[in-house]
């Protein structure tokens, strides 16, 4: 599983470099959704980390933001 976590983190970091600035600046949460995903993957592993990251992305559309750590 460690390989899947590392691969996932590499893809997220690639997204962080390549995503348009407009998308990256739109995150309402701290840490950003992509940084949250990295933290969740590191702390909880591949399956639970991705579940948490996807749930976080589902909450991202709401106007209220704030601190939301895994």
C-alpha cells in the first residue's frame, strides 16, 4: 500500500503544479483540498486517505470555509 500512497501523492503534486491558478486559488479551506489529501494519505493510508479526500472535495463547493484537518 505504501507504493500507492507515494504514487497518489506524486499525482497530487503534479496537479498542484499544472492546475490553472484560478482553480488553485479558489479553495475555501485551509489546508487546501490537495494538501488535505496529502495529509490524509500520509496519516491514514491509501483507502481511508482517498475516502477522506473525496469527501472533502464534496464539501468544497459550499461558501463556508475554514480550518479542516484530517
